């Protein structure tokens, strides 16, 4: 019995390493908008950099707890064309729903979506359910020491959304 449990844990660890630790999305591409999902404070600087480097003329920001940076940005004080929103429900699924609606209303055909590296796979699955244009996921770096916690939480969330929450 212990060997079986050990084998299951080892298989899960390998799967987690492949799905969440090694797959970080890709390089940004020219797009209609750069979308930054709410979460860690490493995401917004990546999104801002992409807009400043000319990848897209519009920055779409899911607002969260980073008011120190988001407030001046969303108020239009940083010289970037920006659209800020609060997801409802306040989750990646809510963000995906908003992105899908916004893309349809503004006729956005190509998006670069910035999220944390460990979050790329699940976020991509959810955004693709609601947005049907060209999509490029861009992973923002995260501290390596947080990966065990993210491995557990992302595994549970990924399984739930894969099995139970299958629509946009």
C-alpha cells in the first residue's frame, strides 16, 4: 500500500513539474491588446513592458490588491492606453469571461495574456473557453520557493475546472 501511495505521489510530482513548473507560455507576439490577470505583483510590470515595447496599443488590467501601481495606471497617468476591470466572479474564470466579452465588443483578434508562470496552463484553458481569437500566454516570473504551494493549489483548481466547470 505504501508503494502505491508513493507511486501516486511521484506521478503527481512529475505531472505537476511538467504542467506548472516547466510550461511558462511563450514569447509575446504583436497583438491588439495585452491582458494582465490579477494576482502577483510580478505580472503588471511584464504587461506594461510589453505595451511600452510596442506589442499592443492597449493594456487591459484585472484590478486587484496592487492599488499602489494600479491606481495611477487605471487613472491614465502613466501614458498608456488602458482599460481596467474588476472580475465578477473574482477569479480567473471571471477574468476570462470579461476578456471574451471585451474582445467581442472591441473586435480584438489577437491577445497576449500575462499571468504567473505556474498559472499559464489553467489560465489558458479558461481564457480559450471564452475567447476565440489568437491567444499567446506570457508567464511572469515567480519565486521558485513558492512552487510547492502553487503545485497543490493549481492541481486542485485545474482538476475542478477540467471536470466540473467546463463552460465559459
